C-alpha cells in the first residue's frame, strides 16, 4: 500500500521533470496538473505556498517543491521518492546528450553553431537580469504593516547598492558568490527594525 | 577519487547557497570554471546553459548532471546531481513543520529583501563572463556577434516576442553562427 504511494509520487514527479522546459515558473502548470488535478495531494493555494517556500530556500525550485510535497504525503520516504523522481529524467537525458555531443564538437559547423549559441545565452542571461532588476531592485517590497521588516527596506538606494556591489565584487575580483549570499542575508537581518532616519 | 569528492563538495556548497532557482546556480558554476579550469571553461558553461535551456528538466539539475558527466563520466553526473540536491533535501525535511512560521518572520523577510538584489547582481556577473567570451575573441569585438546580441536582447524584451521559449533564440543564434562563421 505504502509502496504504491511511493511509486505514484515517483511517477508524478518523473513526468514533471520530463515535461518541464527551463524550470522556475514554467513548471507550475505541470505541477498543478499532477499534484492538484490528478492526485489531489495539495490545493492550488497550498501549491503556490509550497512554490514560494521553494524559491526562498536553497536549491533548485522544482526539486524543493518535490521534496515538500513528497514529505507532506509520506514523510521522509515520500520526499525521497518525489525528489529522485524529478531529477531522474534530467540525469538520463543530459547524460545521453553529453555523451553524444563530444563526438560532434570537432566538426567546424558545430563549433560555429555553439559560438552563435553563446551569444544567445549571453542575451538570455542579460534579459533575465533586466527582468530581475525590475522586480527585485527597482520595485518596492510589499507593504505588510507591523509584520514587515521595517521602513529602512523601502529605500531604493539600498537595493541598488547591494546589486552593484554584488555584481562588481564577483565580476572584477574572484570572490566566491557564497560570501555575497551570506553577506546579503546578514545585512538584511542587521537592518531589521531600523527606522527611516 | 579525491577529485570526485572535491567535485561533490563543490556541488553541495552550490546547492546550499544557490537561493532562487536555476539561474542562481549559474554564478556558482562560473566560480567553478575560475577555480577548476581543468573541470570546465566559461565556454563549456555557456554550452551547458544552452543545452539545459533546450532540454526538459530543471536547469540547476541539468547543469549539475552535465558538469559531472563532463568531468567524471556517467557516475560523475549522478554524483554531482545528488550532491546538489542533498542540502535542500536535508534543510526542507528539518524545517518542514516550522516553514510557514519562518516565512512570516520579519528577520527572514528583511533578509530576503537584501538577498534578492544581491543574487540579481551575482547572475549579472555570470552573464558578464559569458558576454565577454561570446562577443570578444583575442580582445577584439566580433561585429556579427555584437549585432546578433543586440537583436536577441531586443526580441527577448519586446512585449510581442518576450513570451517565446528560449529554445527559439538559441536555434536562431545557432543558425546565424553557422552562416556567418562566428
């Protein structure tokens, strides 16, 4: 009986991993179909909560959602089956591609194609950064009254400064991103409750 | 064996500190390219990003499998992927019950407000590295690549075309690369 649930969790998240391109928000419709509509493991609201928790905790969003939903259904083993399910398609597909690609890389046309693709990757990352600047740097964090972290966080220059510092330190000095992540978290905690002077 | 354990440790750290999903793992992998050039170059990283965007599965997981395979073959790919997901698995299980309360904590809220612009900066820095190897060769600007970059940046932002899947732009750029011999 329990094994049946484990296999269902594995199967559902295997399909989610298999049919999601790109990750992040693009996986939400597939999650809804499997988790809410097909199996009723969570309501739409619970799924969105789970999704926002996954975004704020370390690691890959899709994998975190799998771990949370699997845990909710069947504790440790449920989390394990769901997590392994969501990463298995990637491991199989990427291993096959990586193994075959090595045989083609020496062909001139393939090398030119990848040189072109590099330009697209640069454009896609810069494009993603522009969107992230709009939502994470320029936009005011949501107002939530007494429960909020304090008025200091409303300052645009604070977020702009953090963005520029983080970019410059990592781009021009080889500092590990770990220090930036830890530093930004500590800065936030230190500033909680600071009044806007 | 030591090399494999070292790689697993690096992916464990990436899984622990990459907050915000797939794109957030890219700066950590760019750091790997800097510290362990024998494992991968920035050009390899860019190829991997393109392949990960064009194949199913979460980008972070795809990148880990690809890097692991690149360095240590099939089992390297499996080991790297498991190392990447292990920290979040442990953290989520440990805190699953207290998560709702944690999300409403004002210190946590404050930390996320300062973390998000910093992570945006990290991704921008990784983008800058790919930008440099894509548009410049031996210090000289490649005109064709620069034009393609501007065009793609425009189309990925323009409201009429921004919803198109990244695979479209990757395919366009591959064709342009072959025709104009980048």
